[in-house]
C-alpha cells in the first residue's frame, strides 16, 4: 500500500515531515475517539436491544441513569446508539471517523458510499459527508450554503431582529436590499399591518371608553344645579361583526388622523423650504381627491376612476 504523501500547507512554519507527523498523530487520536464512540453505542445496544418490545418507553430511562453513572450526557449517548445502530460493525469503514459515519447515516447507499470519497479525494471529510447527505456543512463554501447557515441562525426571532439592525447600519447593503421591489413590498406590508394593528388597538380602546358609565364624580353635583343624564356615544360600528374591508378603511383613516395629531404639534414649520411646503400641500391635494373618490364610492357604489382623478393621483411631488 502506497503511503499517502502529506504536504505542509504552511511551509514557512512547518516542514512536510513535521506537518505529516502532527496529522498522523491527530488521525490516530480521532480514530481512537471514533472507536470509543462506536463501542459506547454498541454497549447500549447490548443493554437494550433495538428490537426489544417497549424500547421507546424504556430506553431513555435506562440510558439516562447509565449516562449519569459513566459521566456523559444522555443525548450524546443516544446519538452514539443511533449511529451504531445505522452502522453494524461489518459495514464500518476502518480509517474513517465516527463523525463521517454519523453524517452519512441517513443515506440508503451509505455502506458503499463511504468507501468512495468524493471528487477523487483520498479520504472523507465531515463537511464533504454532510454535503453528500444534503445537510448543512460546518464550513459553508458556496453562496447557497452560506445563506442556509444564515437562515438556520436566524430561526430565532431575537437573532433575526439583531441581524436586521446590523444590516440597516450599513447603508450600502440596505440600499441594495431595498432596490428589490419584492423586498419593498414585504416591508411595506409589514409596516401596514403594524399600523393596522395599532389603529385597531386605538379603536378598541376608544370603544371601551365610550362604553364606560359616566364618571361618578360628575354625578355628585349639588341639587341646585341638576344636569341632564350623560348620553353615551354609540360606537361607530359593531367591531365584532363589521367586515374586514370596513375595519381596514376605518383603521387606515384613524391611523392617519392619529399620526397627524401627534406630528403636527412637533413640526418645525419655519425650517421648511418653499419647495417642501409646495410638495406637502400638493400631496394633501391628492389625499383629498382620494378621500372624495372613496366617499363617492361609498355613496353610489361606483368605484371607477375618471381621467381627471387618475391624473391627480398619478402626479409627482417633485414639480417646481
């Protein structure tokens, strides 16, 4: 058997001989570790055979106690058991690590496959085995693998929020993301839904206030000045029965009004340029036209848009 020639990837620091010695020492230790991992898995199969009735109910309790007494995590031990089960001793490949066996354990053709490293290589790596099994490698190389790793990391909502916050701090990246119309629609829809939820909350709160009895303190007036009984305002709609479209129209208008009520008192109008003022007023003109159109549709049922309205709504706000 021809001995593999090991070349140092860091010739300035290690000669081929030094690097080769370290590699062989490491491989021997990894194979010893693999032997121990397989042997631990085999022991669990002797303790409780995989075909024993009631295995699912009894295995964990037994191996949990066993793992405690030998000083290992029970889930690690169960992993050894499963890999040993998938790789009977006669099919285990000498010189191949337990990690590679584990990576290939779900493949139907694993017994033959493990004897043929990919792309003419002289040995399997764990990442190569994970790729062959269609799983995410530890060190992603292709763009898709890197994206898969990011998707895996961002399954946690808090991690995803932190990542987006980091992205928007990079204007070049944020600009490229927002240049995609599909991303623009996603963000607009999310923002719109958030505004609708906030408006619905405001409407519900207002409805609760309207439904509350008058303040008892106001009823404790002197007899000399009797007051007419307070008249409770009827809610605008029955929020439990109103259609979704009606609620969306009311919610959109309410959100707009609330935003203006919060925004106008804070405006620094003196700082606006004439061009900005004209743009704002022109935008308000289009908003009024759209409101008139909506009012007309509600009154007549006619939702068509005439040419003049279409022209007004399509006008830009950058005219001099």
